[in-house]
C-alpha cells in the first residue's frame, strides 16, 4: 500500500505561482510513476502531468505546457508540481496518483491506470 498526501494548495491571484507537493508513505516511492490530475467545479477529473519513476520522462497537458513543471525527490518520497502564471482556469482540486512502473521510463496519463490516490488539495486562482 502507498499513501499519498497532497499539500501546497491555496488561494492566489492570476499570475501567481504555487508549488504542490505529493508525499508518499508506506512503500519506497522510487518504483512508482506519478501523475497529477485536477477537477474543476462541475467538471470531470482531467490529466495534468505525469512523471516516470526515474524522473527522466514527463508529459503535460497542452494547457499547462510552459507554465507547470514537475519533479521528484525519491529520497524524500515526494513529487513536486510547480505551477507558474496561474490563471482562473487552473482553479480545481488537484490530486496526485501513483502506479507501480516496471520500466523506468513509463508514465501514465489515464486515471484508471493509477492504483493509489491522494485526497486532493484545492487551488483557487482569482482574476
């Protein structure tokens, strides 16, 4: 079992930055690919970004490319989502998810493939 806890959300103004953290416990994190998803009010949960277990491969949804970055510190069992130039369309509950990856470069963009989920952290961007 892997337990995931997100943190770092909050209320910011358009143009501001936030850094979300996804901390894992229960098992060593280095064997897991991690994804971030978000769910805006009245909408379904959507893929945002994923990172391979090695950290060497990432994939972003087009709407956040150039603004968001993802990184991981396996020694700290933590994945970070740096969000810059936030806009009101980024307002959502952000969730991290993890899936064991057999290959170091594997990552997943489909939420149904993830086995473990955090409880989410709210990000609200005012205009």
